[in-house]
C-alpha cells in the first residue's frame, strides 16, 4: 500500500499564472509526487507525495531552481 504525505509550502516570487505553471511543472516532475495545487493569491503550494520517495530538500531545490523563494514548509 502506498502511503501519501501532504506538504504545504510558502513560496515568494510568484506574480502571475505563468509562475503558478512553472512551480506546478517543477514540482510535478519530481519522482513520487501525486498532486500539486499552487495558489497564487496565498503564495503557497499544497503537495501530495509518496512517503519515503521524496524529501524536503528535493522540493526546495525544485522550487528554487524554478526561480522562486522557498519560505517555509508545513
């Protein structure tokens, strides 16, 4: 049985729907991610991923590499 974890990440630097798509694509490309919802107004992403296949550093790297600031993780 696959165990899913949820993460909420605060992201700075998003200003338009293109930014939302960029973050969504960057995180979706990570192995183990099953769902990504990016909210421009709140400046955050909600992510569902397989426990044990992905860690916080991988999420942070994907967001920073896409050109945005990783603020916090919950």
